[in-house]
């Protein structure tokens, strides 16, 4: 169902008026994790000022260590919803438990399925059973074919509003947190009719690479870019080494605005 052979024309996903896949560039920006109302509000204000519609933030955080901050859970989703409504933004947030999907669609505009859950088939089925766009991230060690099959799981249950997100894969290279598989973008665009985004934060794990990698993503045809923004990354409860502060985010957007013709 996701194959371009089945449907030659691009799928366009309407998220509160933002039409992902329409040939323009879309940005998904926000903190790694929701930490407080004030923290998200500060980021939302900056995001809004740059004309961006999609606000991200993790409420359920899939952390490597059980002792690390696990997210605010439902309270985090409530904070996101409240702020998104205040700023007229759309919420993109990760759901990790199939049993949470029904409840979460009340708060989120896009269900994010994270890299660690790309092959959580029960979660994929649950996301496929609801009428809500899904942002599906590529697994840490997933082949492109496995990634496409994960999208097929969602689509086959009836939900065709899927955005694919390349977020870097595990390789032997240690200079970056993951290796951004830039070739995945044109391959996914050729093989499927779904929109494709690139997460420059988790793929690189390096603030100094966000601008060049975002340019690379757009140069090879990505429909959008995801990155993390925090008012004070040094004290962030997760991904403190790689989130942008507000000034860096503004510079990032100004640089990309010079590079792309138009976004929204
Ligand atoms: C995220 O986007 O919040 C995240 C945890 O990313 P990933 O699933 O790609 O590691
Ligand atoms: Mn993160």
C-alpha cells in the first residue's frame, strides 16, 4: 500500500492546514522532552515566530537507562496540548504503548513512533487503527525494507497518513551519535509515495552539524526537518548535548530560510 507502484502521486498529509508532502519544506521543532509548561511555552513562542506549525516534545521518553528521566507522561501531553492551542500549533509526540493510543489522540495531532519501537508490531497496529497522522522513525538498525514494512503495518490497518523519518542508523562510526543515511531519503521517495523527513538532532548528536545536515536533507528531497530546541540545553533532562538554544534555533532557521525557497 505504501509503494509508489501502487500510487504514483505523492501523498499529502494535512496537519491543521500544514500540508506535508506538498513540495514545500516543513519543520518539526521542540524540546527532546516536555519538562514544564514554561519550558515548552518558551520554545513554542520561538517556533511560532519562525512561522513553524509543528511542535514536538516527548512525554513518554524511551531512555536507554531506567534511571534517566522517563518523561511526564500524560501530564506532558496535556502541557503540549494546552500550549499548542494557545499558539495555534500542532503537537507531535511519541507514544510508546499500544494501550495509550486511544487516549493520546485526544492530545496529539501526530503520533510519533520512535526508533526503538519501529518494529513494535502491536504499537504499529494500534496506530494503524486510528484516524491520526503517524510520524514513523526508522529503527536504529533497521534496513530500508524493514522500515517500509513497518509503515505497511500501519497502512494495512487503514491509516495511510504516515510520515517517514530518517533519524540515523548504527554504524561503526563514533564521530556522530548515529550515521545519517542520507541516501535513504531519495530511496524512500522513489519506493513509496509517503512524505519523508530527516531528524538532524538524533542522527548527528552534534549541534555543529545541524545546519549542514539539514541542507543535505533538503537537497536530496526531504519534505521536512526535525530538530530539538530547549530554552537552556545545559540543564535539559535529556539530550542536553545536542539541543539548540533559542538563539541557535533562530540562526538555524535564518540560515535554512536563505537556503530553501519557501516553507510551510
Ligand atoms: C525523539 O525524537 O524524541 C526520539 C527519542 O528519537 P528516536 O526515536 O529517533 O531515537
Ligand atoms: Mn532527544
